[in-house]
């Protein structure tokens, strides 16, 4: 699966998402894009956006988009707080379909 980490997700999280092609939004030149523009830019290049932005479900229309979204909900967006969510993310990634949002909590 082709996974894009949002700019608000620590880049280091990517090395723990094994078995998937993982890139970080800033490395793609998309670090300053707002959510709607980011979702448009990643279409046809990525399958899933991984973010900690809790506002995406209420601010963006995801249904009908060619990507899915995984929202990590941790105490902070620091790597040490997000790492415990990685096993749930890895289990969920193969099931995420385009146009859907999934929230992952500890």
C-alpha cells in the first residue's frame, strides 16, 4: 500500500510502517498544502493519508475521493506517543478503502 504521512506526523514514524511504501508530505513538496489540496495532490499517487489532524473528518469530504484516511489519536503528535498505535495502523491498512476515514486510538 502507498502511504503518505501528513506534515503533522513525525517523519520517523514511517520506518515503523513496514511492508508499505511510505513517504512524508514535506518530502513530496506538499508540506504547506491544506487538507483539501493535499488530498487532491495525493490522488493516484497514494492510497492512504496518515494524519493526526482530528479535524479532517468534519472539515473534508472524503467519500468519493480515491484515497482513504487514517487519523491517529494520541495524547500528542510526538513519535513516542504515536508508536503504540502503529500495530493497530498496520492491521488496519489493508482494509482501508478509498473514500473512508478510520480513527485509531490507544
